[in-house]
C-alpha cells in the first residue's frame, strides 16, 4: 500500500508523461498500480481508499539495511555482496529480486546525492584546458595526443607527441600558443607529475620547472581536484573526439600510420574540421570566435622556453650525445659543451645555444638503445692510417724534404718497399741538388719513385739522362722532307 505522498507522486508522474509504464518506471511501482490509481481518480473515488492488491516483497523487512549498505558504499556496493549479507540475516529471496531492489535503492541514492553544477560562463582570453589521450602506435612506438581547448571560443588544438615528458609538454605549450596567436591567463589540467609533484594537506605542490615555464609565458597553471575530470569537461570532450577521429579503429576504418609525419598531418586535418564547423552549443565557428578572442590573449616571447628545446646533454669526446640509450653525432666543434635533445616524430633533434640564439645543429632518424646514428659531415676529413705525410724530425730530413714533392714521394715509396740506406740516398740527393739544381733533382726523385729505382747511383743516372739535350733541326732551314703527303695517305688521298 502506497502512502498518500507516493500516490500523489504516481498521479503527478502520469499527468507529466501520459504513460502508465513511464510513470511506473519513474516512481518505482508496477504499471498496473498506476492504472488503478488513475482509474480511481477518473471515477471520482479517493485513490487513497482503494486497495491495489499489492503484496509485500521478501525484501521489505531488509530494505533499511540495504539502504544503509548503499549509503555506506557511496552507491558502489554490488548486488551479489548485498545478497550474501541478506542471506546471513535470514533472507529468502532470489538473487534476481535482490538485484532489482539494490538497483532501485541505488537509483534513489544517486538522485539525492547527485552532483549539482552551477553554470560556468567563460570569459574571453581567460581559460585554456589541456589533457592527454592515448595515440596510435607508429613504427612500434606508442604516441600521445595533446588536446587543448580554449574555453570561450571553443577552439581545439590537437598535437601528436612522442611522450609526456616535461620538454614535450613545454614544446606543446609553445606550439599551442603560437597556433592561438597568444596565451590566456590560466591553464587548467590534471595533476600530472610534470605539473604537480605531490599534495600536502590536499594542496598541490607545483613542479618548479613548470612554474618557471609558466612565468616565461606569463600564464598561471591550475589543476583540478584529484580524480575529478568533470572539472575540465571541455578538454575531456576534445580528447574523446580526437581519439575517435585520429586513432585507427574499426569504427573509423582509418589505416595504421607508417610515419609520425602522417599522424601529425591527421591531427592538423582533425583540427581543421573541428574548428571550421559551428559548435553545438554556441552555434558559432570556433575559428571565427578565436579571431575575436585573440584581442584578449597576451603576447608570448619570440623564442620558445629553454626546456622546450629538449633534455640537456653533454657532448662527449667523440662528438656524440646519448639519448634513450642511443648515440647521435653532433658537429665536432661542440665537444665538451652542452646541447639539448628532443624527439620530433621519428627524428631526434639536437639544438645548441639558448633563448635568442638557439639553432638546430643536428637531426637524425631515431634508433633504438645500443644503436648509433653518425653523420660524417659532423667530423673533419678523416686521414686513413696508410695516408702518411712525411714530416722532418731533424735538419737532414728537413733539407731533403725541402727539395719538393718529388722528394716526399720518393721517401714514401722507398720506405714502402723497405729500401736500405735511405738516409745515405737522401744525403746524396741533397749534395747533388747543390751541383745540378734543386728542380732537376726533385724531378729526378719523382721519376725514380715512379720507376721504383732506389739503388745507389740511380738518382745521378736519371739526372744525367734528363740533362742530355736532344738537338733538333730548325724546320725553316732544314732540307728534311715534311709529312704532308703522309697525312694525305692517311685520309685516302695519296696516289
């Protein structure tokens, strides 16, 4: 038997929805009961005076205990747990009945304990929310989707990141601000370790590095309550639609990405679609609303924050830096200095300098731990061990090498074949140069090196042969016949 208040609730629900079943579902009674009360009212009979033929439930004696357990568990207790507890108290009902009763009690508890929201009216240029979503796997590496939402204009930013480390986060900040054309006053996000290191008396303790970056860009970082994503619902929606559109699934039939550049292109295409169509709430195009909101954003520095350059690394003696267990080369002029390394898609980027003078010095394809990426252009021209240049160590050697390139070539070739008495031959060449001249001796030494003549007297013989002049007749006074007819014979004109 329903109480007077419950009967009035049943009749009110029927008048609202004009449906027996809908009113019964809303009030937690049978639809036949609703029909009887409505029929009694239409007949002019007091609904409270009729008997509905209702019978008590086996759970009625235990309903207060069930409500107590639901309240203690904040509406989380399972029906099977409640059933076991009721059986220990002498309950004779079935598990199905218990599930129905627990479901109704939970629904009542949630209605009375539901979270109430005060409408939030955002101001232009004030709030930006950001969060992360699981991105697709590209080349065997898990990616991250950085999703930001500018509250007033509803403009969405979706960026692909290699990880969620501090350099990647600051780099995403910088790219987001430059896409928006400025920075807002507040940034709202979860309590990631890159933002909040710990909580003291429920007060979040900020990461000093993120505070420095926020000061650099002129923004204030705020975090929502722990395990309370509802406090930043705008960016939660951005993450949801970004994953549904960008991450390959059976629903969107999107193929897997072969490179990180393809993922970045997909993120840009998704941003273009989301920001160029009217928003469901404001009925405005976010890109057009952003054009108005830019007037309320403040300017950011021309150069990114230093941490956005990447992780600091020291350049070793071999002109390489170590990142994620792999080695990457940098120009040899940077040995002993510190550079910054970051991941950009499938590549590792190395920059040197700082704000105002930063420049990229190397870019490599990312490799796994234990591997290396070496660019030969980062090193000076390498001399092979066999490419040895003679260098004097005493006065006698200096005098011989001063003869010229032929002398150096002779020394290299003579040493290669193990010539005996090289020092004596060198002394003879210096003495011979005083007699016949340095140029002639240097030329003879070059010829001797090419001919492989390194014995005693070979140099003097070559000099004598080169000194003999061949006397030729003057063509203008010679009676020797010419070769003109031979030329005609060659061309087939001779008779």
